[in-house]
């Protein structure tokens, strides 16, 4: 059974993103009020504000946590065309009883000429790497050569997408075979069944299924197969029903574009907008493979406003 709790975040404008740390005990929020707020959970499960500061000169779209192995580090991106890396340097006493955690701006990433729409730290196995995407369709991957000096980040890759990039996600099953090598970037798939703009994409924990959501009101699940292609295996509608997938006698190769991989392994995926039709994955005897889901509940609020 799910239980919802409300937190009065006291942001002065629309909240665009909420991100939990690795352990789920800390939470960061960002807003069009240009502020970042960090929340900690106490031993009774209550959330309290531990830090609040102005982070950018424009709306803050996304916030993300680095793996705790690298310390208490977050990254943010904004309409002001920058991505910023922040590090917590420890609490300072306030009024003898409360503590305020101090976050220091370690670096500004200013390569983008348009709004930076998403930012994500890569898997721990790759070291301290950070990916950003922007409204001009460019994906940039940075690496910190010295994890003890977060003021220095090197731009390792710059990948052009055919459309506006609104979201990116790392495949966390991906690992670096040879440490210190520079990866080759290649597009391994273009998933175009959404009839409208795609706003979110996310990998499952094993790195074999991608979930995408768009303005068509559907969540689509895409499964990889042995030919490095992807097939739509399920379409979930907002009302909890599932759309019927068209049948197919044999799988067809996927089109190219929109997803980023490395050394024939999928490393990262970006989302944008497109229209097309693809056939679902089928097993060797021609039966369509689909995943069924059940709607467990809904969160409704009369004040809900889509961020885009």
C-alpha cells in the first residue's frame, strides 16, 4: 500500500525536478525561482530543509546526485545555458540547535550556446563523468581527471542529435573494459513510435529495457535483442490500460539515430520528438512478446502543471 506525504518546499515558482541521493535519505529540488534546496530525512522519516541557495540566473531544469564514493556532489543545469557542479563542504552551526549545510560551486560548464535541458552523472564504474544535453541537440560528456579536484573537468565527447534533446539517461550495466581509454561514440538505435515530443527516458537496472514517455500520454517500453536493435514490448496509457501492439511474424531491423552507445554497448540514451511505426519483439515461433502491467494507484492534484 502506498502512502503519499506532502512537503511544503516553499519554492517561489514551478518545481521542475526532484532527485534522491544513492541511499534515498537526501533529496534535492530545483525550480524556476533559480534556487536549489536540499532536504534530509530524520530518524522519524520526516524531511527537513538543510540547504537553500540561488544556483543559476535562469530556471533550473534538472538536479542529479553523484555516487557517494565521490562525496556529497550534485550537478544542476539551467536555462542560463550552464551546468554547475556543487560539493557539500560540511555543516555550520546556526542558532546553537540547527545546522545549515554549505554547498560550494566547484565548476561552471559553459560550452552550450542554448538552454541546458538535462544533466546526469555516469555509472561509478566509468569514474566521475557527467553528461549534459541542450536545446540545440548537442550531448556533451565531461570527465573529472582528479576526483579530489572538482574544479577541473575535461570535455571528452560532443555528440550531435538530429532533434532537440530534452532528456538523457545512462545505462548503469555499462562498464569500462580498459581504464583510461577514450571511447568511440556511435548511434545504435532510433525509437520513433511516440507521435509527439518525448520528455523522459530511463533504463532498467539490467540495461535491457528503455522506458520513454511523451506528450501522447503513453509510456512505452523498448527491449533490446541480440542484433543490437530495440522493439516496443508494451505501451501504457495514463488510465492504466495497455495499448494493443500490432502482431508480427518476424523481427525487423531498427532504424538508426537517437541513442548513444560505446564499443558496441549501449551507454546513454537521449530523447526528443519523432513519429514512426515499429513492430514489437517476437519470439522464434512468431508469437508477440509483450509485458503486462497493472495500475496500482494514481496521484492527482488540481494544481498540477506540466513543466514544459
